[in-house]
């Protein structure tokens, strides 16, 4: 019986030690390192205006529908860009529902951007990202939207092109993926244009 309690005591002590290390020390160390080395990202890469109000995150897409703004990718997250319901539609390439949705989005995109039925539409303009929260659009998508935004704001297209360039993030590590335009940052910069 004494040997049994000895094993129980050892198991309880080991459980408590592991709980302190895994549930206390390790998270504190990771938190400290992230705050020291990656403070902006660890705190959500928030975009804060001059008054101190949080306007969004560089890492999360937001919906913009007005003609004077660049529009993001479609979102399948909740009611659109809902960070609490992140996720794709889970519709596969043979899904008729997905096919119909893409055709509808192509028509709407061509209409709102005054494109002919023969002009190609960027894939990211009509398909949602896997998370539904992608903050970026392709350079090609931004270029297609540029004339509409310039007309709606009565701004020179070259001025907008420069804003697009300044709000374009390069490939990860300089080589992974394609450059992308952060829609929220671009639209906030647009609101500063006079």
C-alpha cells in the first residue's frame, strides 16, 4: 500500500510541475518573446487613427461596397468578413452553387468596373479566400478597379496608381507568393487624398 501511495504522490507532483511549466512558464516566455520581437503582429497589427480609434487590422479584410473605394475579395466568413466565423464556403470545383456564384460575381464586377464581356476578370475578384478574411487583392484586380475609383472621386488615375503602389506588400520573404494590395490601408489612404 505504501508503494501505491508513493506512485500516486509521484504522479501528482509530476502533474503539478508540468502544469506550472506548460500552462504558466512556457506561455509567459512565448508572450514575452513575441512582445519583444514582434510587438505589432503579436497585438493584431491594428490600424489606429489620429484620435486613437481602432479602424481595423492589416491582417483582416473588411467589406467596402461604395464605388469610391477599392473592393476586397468576396468573403464566405459569416455575413462577410466576420472574424468570429472565419472559413471558406467548402464548395468544390464541381459545385453548381459555386459555379453560379462565380458567374454572378463576374457579371457584377464587369458592370461596376465598366468592363466589356470579353475583358478578363481577376480570379481573386470573384472567389473567396480560404479564411474569408484575406486583406489583399492582386495588383491586376486593383488596376481593373482603378478607373472606377478615379471617376467616383474625380482624382487623376496616376495619383491613385501611386497610392496602389505604396500600399502593395511584396512577396513573403521576397520570393514566396505574389505582391498584394492591402485594401483597408489603400482605402484609408484614399480618404486622405484631396
